[in-house]
C-alpha cells in the first residue's frame, strides 16, 4: 500500500515538475517574443536608420534598430566627411542637428589633435566647412560622425541590435499585405506595427515583395534626357582625354585587354541596362608623420592591374591629388578623380541582388583593388617621380577605423536597388519640370552618376561611360510617395534610402543629408500610421506636413528663402 502510494506521489511530483518546466519555458518564450517587439522595427545601420529611430522615440513610440552593421552611420561615419550638401538651407530637422553637433565638437579645443583650429581655417577651409552664423559644420572626421550617432542612440535610449542580418530566404512574414515579423540569420524574430528599411541595398523591401529596379532605365521610360547609356557625354573630368591604348601589347588586339576594361560595347545612348555606377571606399588619409600608416601591400598585389593608370600618367595627366579633400586634423576624405582612380568600374553589377557571401567577395575585391592602387602610386617606378614621392608623404589615418586596420568599414554603395513605389521621382522633378505632390523633404545636389563602364571605342582607344552631372536650377521637393510602396504590395513599410526614383534622379537624392531627412520623415509618418491605425499610404498629408514643419523639416523653396 505504501509502495503504491509512494508511486502515485512520485508520479504527481513528476507531472507537476513537468508542468512547471513547460510553464516556465512558455513564459521565457513570451518574454523573448515581447522583448523583440516594438512599435517600429528599423532595419539598417545607416544615418537614415539613426535619425528615424530618434524620431520614433521622440514621438513617444518604441523602436528597435536591427542593424547588420556594427558601426552606425553608414557612409557618414565611413569616410565621407566632405559632405555633399548642395543648398544647405534645404537641410533641416535631425539632419541639421547632426551637423550642428559636429560644429559643437570642433568648437572644443580638445577636438584639434593634429593641427590647430586656426590653422585649418586659415587654409581657406573655414568658409566651406563651418557655418558660424547657422552653427553647423559640414566637414568632419569619421570617428566624430560615429560618435554623434552613438550619442543620439544613448541620449534617446534606443535599442540597437548589431550584426543582425535579415534572413533573405525565409525572414519576412507577411499577413494581409503587412509585414508582421522579420527574422535574422541568428534566429531572432522581431515584431512591429511599422517597418522601415533604411539599408542602402533595400533588402527588407525586396524580401517583402515590393517592386524595385536595378540599373538604368531607358530615357523613354520616364521621359528623361540623362538616364540610360550616355557614351561620349563627359560632364566631369573622369574620362580619358587622351588616346590611350587598351591592349596589353600596345597596338596588338590579339594580346588582350588590360585589366578593368570591358570587351562589351557600351550600348545605344539612352538605352537601359542592368549596370550600376561604380563603388569605392572613401579614404581617410593623413600626412601627419605621427598619425599615418604606410599604405599596405595586398597579398594578391599585381602592378599589371594598374598599367592603365601608368599609361594615363605617361600621357601627361598630373591631377592625382585633386580630390584629397582636407578634413580636420590633417586628414582627407579622398574620392575618385580622373579617368582611372578609386572607382572600381564594372566590378559591382551583381552586388544589389547578390547573396551575403557574394557581397563579401565584391567588397573584398574592391578593398584589394584600392589598397593595390594606393600602394602602386606610392611605390611603382611607372608612376612619375614627383607624384610617387608626394604620395609617400601620405598614409592611412592611424586614429581612424582602428578595429579594421585603419580601413573604412563601409563600401560606398552609391546605388543598388531602387523601389518602384507609390510615386517615382525622376529628373523632371529634380529639374522643376512638374509639381511634386506631398513633399517630405528637399534635395538640391547635382544629378550625379559616377562612371558605369569602361570600354574600347570604335577608334580602338579606352573610354569611360556613365559619368553625368546635371545641376538642378533650384532646390526640389521629394514626394512622400517616393518613400512608400504601392498599397497593393505592402502597407506598413517605409523606405527612406532605396527610394522610389529613376537612376539619374537618385544621383541627386543619394546624399547623406537627404537620407537623414527622409529617415526622420519616414518615422514621423510611421507614428501617425500607428496612432490612427491606418496604412502608411492613408496617412493624411496635411497632418504629416504640419508635424514635419514643427520638427524643423524644410519642405518648400519658400522656407529656404527666409
């Protein structure tokens, strides 16, 4: 009897214990699910992601930033310190606050480590870099920008989950035209009411089934003049102005083409293609002897990869240092310049749609190419002596990107996917040829496309194609419709970076101040959508406009003239 009773007691104990384990497990699962739930989920680590997150919090909503990046700020903290601003009066809201905080930093004596503030200003940089009247500064070191973004995060108590990559195969759950959750490769699932894709690539947008375009549209698609192939059109100095032989053995086509030259024809002018403008790293260099690291020689370095540049030098070109734009503390933001430079033409066409693994290969190829380029110019006897010797005074800035071998952590993704949304911004909007509905921000920079391909002309010489620069006559408005998808595709997503625009219009929109502007505007709309329980496409513009103006956003030329 006692034995049977003991068995029953033991069984009861086991049952209760099992129940407790299940209950605790359920509670932990619910807690985990709850901890990964917020009003707004932002995917990306760019400058737009940060400004969007700040706006969500300041609007009284919860937010989680799911960032594939470890370092926040994208290009703004990744080497692009010589800001492409255009008309600065169009930059308002949190975007302007960012540049105000940069100004505050450089007004502290402690900011000037490798030179005096007065020395920087006396070299003519002051009028370009610093706007004392408006308390803004537009030129800065990478680590300073990153710290401003981190301060935004800390002050607003924003949760950022870093190194979290969207599962691009099964990571987006859709219910009734809405994203209900996203899952990352680590297995974390994030649930929200509204989602914002703030990546350069538009990965979340694409996986949600939203329409997009990669490459250049034909001019006929949107009635444009400057889209599509533009062979023989040279708006900048980034073309071959001399007849340079493209063959390994000059004059001998049978010897094959030099590296970085395509055997394909460029295509008919104004025709579309699937090619994207060239990428590069924006380099932060230093010529201060105590803060420079010699340019590293890549393991796979081959001077033959740069023979084309040697031929350009042989033809008399000497403008190598023209885009060593000085930023504070004797450093540069060095960009592509000339016919053969840091832009790695033709090596990025598959990047927008590529797997993570393939993207890493592309990024590594760009890094090796650019490291080899710097090493070549500083060391190869095929480079003119005066350029080679001057280049040896430069090196990577020792106090930047210290966890990445002093190399920028962000490749300049000038263009990848572009949404085909509720409204498509085209050159006709940028050039003021039509009225823009429901503006949520402004742009003003040149419609700027870097070169897209390098080919052999009918005459047998090498040439670049795709470098376009067309100035808008006035600042232009960017429509709310360009940051939201078509309603039938997804109605709780906003896209402030991979915006709905044509290739050539994106050439102007794609500036970091504009991305920050659109990030804040997207977040403002998201909060209205949550409050009123409506689709993002149904947000009343009058209400959105009123809120944006109250937050300092600039929406019309009338504001820029005040």
